[in-house]
C-alpha cells in the first residue's frame, strides 16, 4: 500500500493543522461579525451542473466520479465512454452556491449575505506546484446589483486579511464590461470576448508575447492582434483612459465610486486601485472583478467579482450576485514561511502515569483541565528525558502520579 | 440544471450550519482539552489503498474517481474496464489515518493521540435514509496496546457527548477475540470468522432468522448454525459466561478491568456494559470494540475499537491502535429534533441604510462590532415591516442611518 498522500494533496500534521484551524476560525468569525451567515453544500455535485457552469479553464480540471452498478455496466456495454460519470467533485464554491440559492431562495434573507468555507478539487498538473485539493473561504451577496455590495465585500475582505495578520496588500479592481469595451475597441468580435479574456488572464504568467501567441493560435487576425498589443504594451491604462473605450460610462463611474469609498473606509491601511489587466479566469463574471495582491510576496491571495447570470442558469431568471474568495492555501504558505505564531494558544500540561494508575491519572488531569489542555503520558524509564521533551514542546508543567507536587518548566 | 443537491447529500441552511459548527467546535475543544491533537488527510485516496483496506461491507460503497487524459483513454482502448479509476473518496477516517501515521511516524508523539474531523463518502442506497456524504469526529491512539488507552478513549468520548448536550447513553463494549472464541465454540471455521462477523453485525437490523439465513447462504453447515442459533437466542450472555468460551482468559479479564474503571470514572453519569452481540462491521478490528447507544432514541451514536494490524498493512510492522468515532449526523438529527438551542450565541444588530450612505453605514456598523455581529440592510419602503422581521429573527436592535438613536427590540 502507498504511504504518501496522492500527488497534489497534503497530509497536515498537528502543528500545521492547528494553524489552519486558527486561521479558518478567525476568517469565519470576521465574516460572521460583519453580518454574513455560513451555509454548506456537498463536495459532490451533479456532473452536468459542473460541465455547464461557465467555469472557464476549470471545466477541464473536474474530477469525475464513475457511475455505479447497473448504470455503469450499461454505459460500458453500450460503449458510451463519455457517459461513465454521473458525479463530479466541486471545483469552486460559487457554482454550488448558485444551485443552493436556486433551491432554497424562499427561505433566505434578501439580499443573502453568505459564507462558505470548504474543500474544492481540481485535477491540476502537480508540477505547477498547485494543489488538487484546497480550501476556499468565500463571502457572497446574492440579490443586489448595487455597488454598495462591492464596497462591503472589499471592506470585509480587508478586515479578514488584517485579522489573520496579512499586512501590506493592495485591492485591484476592474470591470468585465470596461475590459470588454477595451477588447472591442481593439477589434475582437463580440462573441469571442470570453475566449480572449481566458488568454489575457495569463498575462502575468506568459507575458505579452505569450498572450498574443495564444490568441493568434485561436485564429484572431493580425490587425486586431497588433492593435491589442499596442494597448497592453503601452504602459498603464488609467481608469480615465479606460473610460474612453466605453460607450456607456456608468461602469467606469461605478468603479470610481467603489474605489473612492473603499479608500475612504480603509483609512490608509490598504489601497484599492484600478487595474486594466485584471481579468480573473472564470467565465461567469459579468461586471466588477477584484483581486488582492500581497505586496510582500507579489502574489494574488484573494479574488472575486460580480456574476449576475449564474443563478439564472438554474432558475431562468437572472439574480445579481457578487463574491470574494480567499486563497487560503497561499495565505497559509506565506504565514508559515514567516514563522507566524498563533496568538492565545491554549497552554498544555502533562500527567505522567503508570498503566495501573489510569483512574487516578484521569482524575488528576480533569482537575487541571479548566486551565490547561492536559495530556496523559505513560511513564518512561528515563523521566528526565521526558521532562526535557515536554518543556521543548511548550508544556507549562507536568505531574507524575504519586508525587507530592506539580513540576513547572 | 438540477437545483437540488445529489441524492443522499444535504445543503445546510444558515441555522443548521451554525448548529453543526457549534457542535463540531465543542467536540474539537473537548478532544483537545483531553490532550489529543488534530490532523487532516485528503478526501481523495489511492484506490488501491481503499480496495485493500479490510473495510468490510464499506468496500462495496466506494465512490471511484475516473482516471484522466491518456491514462483513461488507454484503459478504455484496452477494454480494462476494472481499471478506469485511480482514486477513491475515503469511506472513513481510519484507513487514511493509518496511511498518515505510516508516512509521518518519525515526527509524531508516541503514542500518538489524534483527532480527525471531516467528511467521508459512501455510495449507500439512499432509500435506507443514509447519507452519502457525512461527517465523522474521531479520536485515535496509535502506538500503545495497554487497556488504559481503551479507558481513556471511552472517558473522552463520554465527556464529548455530555458537552454537546447528549444525556442518557450507554457504552457497550466487547472484544473481537472473545466474540471469535464464542463463534469457534459454535463450530465456525477459524478462517471464516470475518465473514461470520459481517453477518452477525446485522442482528439488530435483520434479527436472528435473518443472520442464520445469511450464514446459511454463505454455506455454513446446519449443525454449526443450530448451535449458533442456540447461543444467540438463549438470552443475554454475561461476561462471566463469555469468559468460558475463551482459552486465553486475558481478553475477558481486560474487558472487566476496562468496564470497572470506566464505571468508576463516570460517577454514574453513564454506564459501560459488556454486550456479546456487539460486532462492529469493519473487518479491521482486532480486539476491544465499543459502541455508544442513546437510550432516549435507541440508536447507535458512536463506535470504535482496537485495530492492531491496520498500520501493519502499510509498513509491514504491526502497530497497536485504538479509535472512537462520533456518528455526527445522527447526533445532529437527534439534537435538532429536540429543539436544541446553542448556548452563548452571538447577539445580532442591524444597520439600515440607503445605498448612497454606504460609507457612513459601514462606519457605524464597525462601531458596534465589538459587542454585536452587525448586518447592513438596505432601507425598504416599509420600515415597520423590516423592524418586525429583524425582531422575529432575534436581532437585539438596529440603527437607521441618519436617525438620532438606536432602536432596541
């Protein structure tokens, strides 16, 4: 039998798991303190829901669960090799949320301010250093199209990040409709914008040449690509300049209002800025999109945006929605690399016993459990060595059953 | 697209999820307070590990994840229909724990006292009212064969159940070796005991006739079955009587020691009793087995036992191990049916605003967030109706931006 976890997945040892639990509890508490409520959806979803979900590149990364029993036998017999799976593992928390909202909307607050924290799965090539199972910590607001929702989401995300000890970050914001106006002005056809966005999203990873190359392979004409190269190579595009691409100026004005209000509320603790090159990979975004960049580590640590049409795929009626998701694994990695210490960790105490003293040991341990987390440890031959080990592991003290007093380190 | 969650799975609405989070946090805190440390393993496991894991009937219920890309194409082309999956969803937390221990044992305390809380998956027939995704909350101790470990596990489980408000339960205990001695005395062949146990485990569900019928179908002879029927029909088998079946009296004496010590420590809050008909389905149990029965609801709410050979399947060296797992879903259902109220629920406050007052609303909300969880609510036409709704939802009060004072319910 294999003793290692599957490639792209991790076993979490006690110290790391304690950090993960701590961070998740602080994030959850921050979200709740700001008026959001937690729900949960299953890890397994109907494969057709996932396949039809506008998930962009993620659709290629779905883990598929095989049918069982007769259904599998029938599909195999009929040679229907595209129809062997009936279930998939969720690749994000947004699609399941939209299904959840569609099924339960009569019972939910309007707008519905919701927290989700859980595992998602993507069959990434592990050499990229990406995980195949990872945690997302999302807030979403379903049922309002007002930009006050974007402001609130950004504000809450900022608080959550600061509460877990992330300093020195920047909120980047864009709007798919402004982005689309820019792409249309370059000459891309309207019904190909999604495909263009998926390539443009890779700008950070593959550079201008990479993006143009990929778009060229997708068959876009030279003139458009030359114009587009001019736009994205020509230095920063300000919101003022981006506004010029837009026929309807509302979207740019919205962005300005969101940016100004967020910066006012943040009181200099972090900045919210317009970023024309921000795309976000998911196909389902329809308006504002955001991303948090850690300035210390130069990487994206959270992202989100408005997806006003995704609920509509379930119920045939568009419901405005907006969400923001923490890249939990990235943040854990950053904090661990920087020797993060959990504040207010419970103190530990050990009760050392011989195995015929079990009842006495448990009784003594219980008397200490109001103040300490108490571990029962069986008495070794070399007591001194055990004391040293307990002290080095951060135990506050111990008691050897039968002794007169506690021993403190 | 389908709006309901897959059959056998649940969406959890805010109120239910809040209860689930509360219960899990109390269970986790109790386990930690008793000196156990939490780890986590992935939900996806190598399919061969799962298939070879002595999981008894659960092996038939594994959700299998299809291979991807070339590997899938090759297997399909070659008609290797038994080899289409390379991954499975874990069906319990014990097998992954043994793999984890095997991979990481140099870094772990000896014995290793460990907590696991997470989702497991079984492709049950949903008409049984069983879930296909459900939570388990386990403690395990790996690396000691002393019965003080059984005593500690039972003691900690008792505390966890009492801390979440479960009263009136009974710990049932047996030992697979005593059970085996009884089955051998009936005449079952030694190498068929596992198969006999799997059928005997269904006694509660299918009765004596059902068990005898299933064993008959498995081909056991009439004489053995008649003798066995006499044993299990003949009224309660006491530990004293069970002892007579055993050549080696140690196991029965061990049980007596565990039972006496647990009852001493429980101080009458619950009872630990010997139960000859306790089997536990998993094939991997090797010694003591336990189960908690809710006396109010007549159902099993936790179970576990000793599995001294499972780690050995990974590293070729047997390591003693013992675990106890809470049937979290059963307990949630029981508590919800009985109108359980979460103690110390955070108080809620609402700030009611018009959408051009966002910054002011967030600032006022923040000033209240030390004491309350504060929700921003956009101002409706009928303010009175909103007040009534907030009050009925348990809000302590609210503030309408622009008003002079808070409004309290």
